């Protein structure tokens, strides 16, 4: 097969792979620069069809590659470094998306368990966004101190909805876990609460997981709980 005919065949294969739509001579003329007339392209496509490399699936349609065309392409193809690099980038992009999704799923499960075990609000920062999700507001609202003073609960909920990520970002959190009690918190709206937080690493992502609850809490148990949550994440 001469070079021009092969290039036209490769263009047909390339177009059909991308679109799954039968390819006409007009499309080849407009999309690929072969420097020849439309009539020449039609003649070359007619020759390719007579040789069994392309076929017309139905009347008035364009042409599609046959298995013979794919076989010729496969037998003669060479995998260039440029293509290997593209595939590597695509693999890295898709694997990052995959592991990010798995990380979010694992975080959600762990935060749910942590809220249930401690009867407090549990939270975690989301690796790919400046955002934090939390579970367990009802745990806080059921505490006697917040039932008696519902305005305190309202202020805490408002902070959860608007500023929790910024608060967490400003905390000095150690690898052993850090506790901020009452007035040690930077915002007066949550000085009725304590925050416990610990950093996590999972699938190459980093963040913070922790608890927010009344200052009247079992600190030893809750600190042990957030440390144990790291083990849950790694399982």
C-alpha cells in the first residue's frame, strides 16, 4: 500500500475510533490536510474499499474500517515514547480520581462510626477541596446544656455550616492529636464546645479528622477514639 492511501486509511480509522460514525470523503478532506483534491480522496477510498480495508455499512453512509484494516494497523504499529507518556499521564489522572473517591468513602464511613461511638459531632476535611463534612449535629442538640440554652446550639450550628474549615485550618494540630477546650477556641460562638483533631494520611491524601462537642465530655475516651479512627482509615 502506498503512503497516501495508508495515510487516508489511518485517518478513517482514527476518525471512526473517536466518533463511531461512518467516515465520508468530505470529512477526510476537511479534517486532514493531505494536499489533494476531494476527487483524489474519493478515488483512494474507492480503492481501499475494493481491497477490503473499508466498507459501507448501509446506502448513502460513509465508510468504516474492516477487521483487515485494524489488523494491518496493529501489525505495523510502533508504540512511541510520546504515546507511553500520554498513557502514563492518563493513568495517573484516573488513578488519582479513583483513590480520591475511595478516600472520601472511607472518610465518610469513619466519621459516621466516630460520631456514633463518641456521641459528638465528628468531622473530616475533604482532600481535594477547602471543605469539611461532618455528622452528628443531633448528638450535640440532645446535650442538656444545649437544650437549656438553644441559642448556643444555634451559634455552633451556624459555625459548622459556614466557618468550620477555616477554624480547623488555623488549629495547631499535632500527630498525637490536639484538644482545644472552651475559651481556647478562636471563635466565641464555639467556646461552649471543645474540639479534638488529629491529622490523617490516606492514599496519598492528607487532612484532619476530629470531634466537636460539649466541654462536658470524656476527653480520654474521645482522644483515644480519634486516634483509633486512623487505624480504621488504614484498614
